[in-house]
């Protein structure tokens, strides 16, 4: 038998096994704990909220993920919270900028904002004459960041069993109601439960 020929066969067999392994990996269900989104209170000292139904597009995108959408008032600030738990669908947590751009918004600025255990990202958006802002971060319950690549890496390590104590990644997206500005530092001080997601 020709050594080059057997080496190629081994290489092709290895590639086939990797491809089959990747397909099986995608089909394996992820273990599902109760979503920690259910622990976020609707009302408390200094804040009050109400549930808001998902839009048809949101319901389609997040059909397998646990999603919480609420309107909150903290002091004089009103904002919409959209929180997505990736435990049921690890693809549900994605960079919110893709959705903003897909809806016709342009990103005017991106500013990192420090949080306990990490940081978030404050984005200013424009669409013609309209402007808006959003604050978002991703968290495994301990660390906070605004990097979708880091979120995917953490999810991969968790799924491989290399981070067994880690929780599924949650995307937290906050947007002021009616395009106004929110004093985010004060809001998070008055509503620290948001940082427990």
C-alpha cells in the first residue's frame, strides 16, 4: 500500500469524523435549568414595571429562548428591558447592533460603560432625523461584557463541561422609552436587581 494514499485516507476519515461530530454537537439539546430571568422582580423599592408582549419579529427570532420584555420606571426614568436567556437556544444571544442596523439605524457612537464585574456598551443610534440610545451587556451571572465573541466562547466552554458552574449567557438590553435619555448610573444604583441577571 502506498504511504501517501493511506495518509490521505486517514486525513479524509478524520475530516469526516469531525464533520459528523460537529453536526451531532448542534443536534444535542443543552441542559435546561429554570431561567434566572424569572427572578427579576416586577416591582420593588424605587422601581415598578409591567410586562410587554414581544413583537411578531421578536417572537420569531427568540422562539426557543426564554425572553423577558418589560417596561420599567425607576425614579423619573422610563425604559424597556429586553433580556434573552441563551439556555434554550445558544444562538439567541447575538450582537444587538445587527438588529439595529437591520432595522435601518446607524451607529453614531459606542462607549464602554463600567459595571460591577465588567462593562456594558452605550450606543447612540440615528435613523434619518430620529435618534435613540441603548445600553447592553451579556452576562453569565458573574461577569459582564459587551462582546458576542466572548459570550460564544463562554458558552462553548460551558457546553464542553470546562465551566460547569457557569450559567447560560443572558443578553440584557435597555432602551429609553420615547427616545429620551436615561441616567443609567443612577438607574442601576436604584435597581441593582438588573445586575443579578
